[in-house]
C-alpha cells in the first residue's frame, strides 16, 4: 500500500472538520505536561471544540482551496489545531483561558469565519464573550428599564390609593 493511500483517510478527517468548522485555531503545544494536555482536551471537549494533533503536511494538504489555507505559513514545528463548530470564538477563548495557567501553550494563528488572525489577533478574539453571554447581557440591559418603569408605576398607584 502506498504512503499516500495510508495518509488519505487522515487528510479526509481533517477536511471533514474544516468543512463543518466556523473557526480553527492553531497552537504550539510543546512543553505541556501529559496532565496539562489531558486537562486541556477535557476543557475543549466540554466546550464543543475538536482538538487534534496532525502532521503539518497533512493539514496543509487538507486545507488546499479553503479559508484555513491562510494558516499554512504557521504550520511548522509542533502544532495542534482546535476546530469550533458552532461558537466562532470558543476555541480561542478556551485556549486562552488555559494558557493563563500553562504558559507553554502559544497561539500561532487562526481563521474565524473566513478571516485570518495572527497570534495577537487570536488573543484579542479570545476576549470576545460567547454568543450566549452577549444575549444574556442584552436581555439584562433590556430588562432593567422595564423593571424600573414597573416600580415607578407601582409607586404612583400606591400614592394614588393613599390619597383616596
């Protein structure tokens, strides 16, 4: 069996993730302990992020003709990739949170909804709240004036009753 035939299923697997992903972040994981790597994988899995380590050449081959090919220049040395399927900033956010306790984890690049980000751009993305957090903040800010209005109406009604 030729080497290309052996590697093709792996390239197809990467393509499968890339086709479904709204974003991908690549990191240098060199220097992480086994315990740290296990913890990172668990956190990412719980956040709905697919985290894998592939050969750089296979990722380059899988990314041909996709937006993720914009990261090819960073596919050197030890590289892990995190694909987000739903929340575009989930991978960056989770990796950034983990990097606060594991300084060996370093961002290389990302592509989020077709846009390329370098390492600094990924860190900025990581600080964007999730969609659910943004919605809850919006609902909270909408609810506050309504609650205040209801309180004022109640006070006016109570004063009216007291006057009678």
